[in-house]
């Protein structure tokens, strides 16, 4: 019986590790999106100084970054839930 319990524990921990890995992968993708959007913002700001100003263009990128940060927070919360089991 102890061996069965041991195997159940190992399987559970492996599943948890796999879930955490998937969530960390999602976080990595979101961070890449944020990094790309920060670069876009930099380019837009530079062009504003050169060609004038257009807030709608910048606002959509800021919104995308904010949403990505929210998704990262959700993934981090799920990681904590998995680790608590």
C-alpha cells in the first residue's frame, strides 16, 4: 500500500510540475509580447517628436500591455494554487 501511495504522490507532483511549466511558458510569451510592445511605444514616441502626435496609436499598445500583465498575474495565481495542492 505504501508503494501505491508513493506512486500517487509522484504522479501528482509530476502533474503539478507539468502544469507549472505550462503556465510559466504562457508567462514567458506574455513577457515577450510586453517587450515587443515597449519597443513599439519607443518607436512611436520617437516618431511623435519627429512627426507630431497620435494618442490612439499609443493607447492601443498601452492597453495590450496592461492586458498582458493581467494574464501574467492570472498565471502566477494559478501557479500558487498548483503549488498549494
